């Protein structure tokens, strides 16, 4: 996911994307603890994607919960 692509999204889409990424991080951590996660770098990459979304939201002046 590129920040350039996120800039074109609206507030509702960015909030939805942030929620999806938070849920994905939760699921990946759960899989890691259960010993089912094969690619541990997926957690790091998903966290970075979430940070990109939140950065774009802050830059646009949206309220972040």
C-alpha cells in the first residue's frame, strides 16, 4: 500500500481501512501466539500500512479515534 494511493481516499474509506488493518494485526498476533503464522514480517508490514493510513488522516486534518 502506498501513501500516494491513500491520499485519494475519503475520510470514511480511510477510517474503514484503518479498522481493517487493526483487525488484521489482531488476527496476525493471534496466529503468531498459536504457532500458525508462517510469515512474521506480515505483522510489521501491516503495522506500517496502518501508520501510513493514520499519517494521511492526520495530514488531511481528520479526527483520529
